[in-house]
C-alpha cells in the first residue's frame, strides 16, 4: 500500500504528485488496469508475444 505523509507547508498538489509517483513505482496502477477486464490466457499470450517481437525489432533498429 502506498502512503505519503503531507509535510508542513507542502501544497496538496505536490503531495498528490508524490503519491502518484509512488503508485507508479509500486506498479499498483498497472495492476489495477490489468484487472479491470478479464483477458483470456490465449489473448495474454498473443499480446506478450507481440510485445516481445516489438522489443526485438526496436533493439535491431537501434543497433544499426
């Protein structure tokens, strides 16, 4: 669970910004998005394979 203590003389905006950064680092938002809708295992596998191919293609482009 992510927590942020609001410091003395700290604006709510900066505390919220720190909280959002902590959520992102903890991976909570990504996990929530993954659980919003059910994804069939075959779809997960297909999506992971496509991501792997994109990563390889990107690495090949940058090495040229």
